[in-house]
C-alpha cells in the first residue's frame, strides 16, 4: 500500500480540509493490511479500512480531527467493537490541506506520530537511503515513533475498447482499483452507460483504430468491440505502435483467422504472439462478469509480479472484514 497523492489532492480540491485515516500497524487477524487508507470529509468519505464498527468509529474520530488535530489510536478488535477477530490495528489520522500537500516530496513520506518530538530514527534514515539507492523499496511501516509510506507510482494506463456487456463488466470490476487509469473507448457517446464509474475517462471515437495512437506506448489494451473488423484493425495498430499488454476477446477460430490476417499485414509470428487471446480464464465461463473476474485477476497478478501493484504481506493473517 502507498500514499495516493493524486486522490488526496483531488479530495482536498473538492472538499477543503480532509482527514486521512491509515492503518499504520496491525497484529493478528485484521480486516485490512498496513498502509490501507480512507479519506473522510465533513459529509462523505472514500475508501475503506475494513468496514464494520472499526470503520464507523474511525470515521467519527476523523471528523472530530477535522476541527482539532492529528491523532494516533491503538484499537483492539475484540468485544469492545463487537468483534471476535483477536487482532489489533494502529490508526494514524491526519488532516490534510493544500499547505500539507506541498510538504510531500520524493518517493516516500516519513513523519513523526502525533505527540512524537524525536528526530528521525537512524534505522528509518537508513531505509530511506537504501530506497533512494535502489536497493530496497520503502514499505508502509511504523519505525520507532515515526510512520513511513511510499508514494504511489503513476497508475497503469488501461485502455478498454468497447462498451458492450463485457466492456461494462470489466470497467465496473477494475474501476474501483486505484492502480489502473482506465480510458474507455467506443464509437459513439450513446454506446456508453448513463453513469460512467468515477475516475474512468470515456472517449467516444468514431474511428476507434485511429484513436489508438492516443494511447501511451506502455498501455494495457483490452479489445472487445462489437466488430471483428474493428478488433482486427485495433490489433494491427497496437502491434504497429507498441504496448505493454494487449488482450483480445474471442474464440480459437477467431484468433486463428486473426493470426493469418495479421501475418498478411506484415507482422511476425513473434509479434503476433504478444497478443493474448482469449482473455480472462476460460474455465470460469463466458458470462460477462465471469470474463471480467478472469481478466481482473490476470491483470492484478501480472502487475503485482512486475511491481506496479504492491503485494500484501503473504505471512499476515487477515480476513475480508466488516462483521
């Protein structure tokens, strides 16, 4: 997990002073891992630290902080919260505004906990030096009265081509994840649903294959339009321009025909093999939501392996939270 400055800036711009609640530390069975955060303002919030009584009380404390000061709370997840998790979390609540945002620089943000006046610990200073030298990335952690977390890297550009049933299911599944910057393309405005998910850029493009030149060369592409000819042209243009990942919806028969046509267009077998077809997990079935789940799992797994999404601690015991 990491500090998402873009989301924080947007919240401050929209609501003024915003309280950010982050899990600074945890032990035992807990709803979410260290570094998980949510934003709270006077009449709303975004994100979640696990739901249930823990989050309800955290939101109440955050709204109190908006008219007061930062705070650090140690919260056992036991009978006092009506839970039987047996774990405990340490919550850091900080009030953010434009002035505070201006103090954040570099690839990590380290600061003392409220009430702590000691200088930065030597251990933490060493970790930051190692990170700057490229030896080991900073992870969200409490270090001798200080809290440090990495600054979120730029989101992975994901271009979804087609606003049909599968496109809608994929966008609905992936849009809540902050790790993807989704651009959603179709041939006309009325092809999109009335409500576009927050953070998704809808791009009506009468000539969709020509619009592919607008995508960054390192974009991830999911091609699933209503037309095989458009799909083929998008594959051709993607191979010509370059991409990080390109997935195509379709059957084995469709892909066999596409391979042959792409060869005729001058692409080598090695180039063509970079396109993934079919997308998702065929064992889950052909329902749009099933395809979306398979695609999302594949993208998240690949991004975690590449380091563009941080893995949670595999040795940490946690549950889905909220009860």
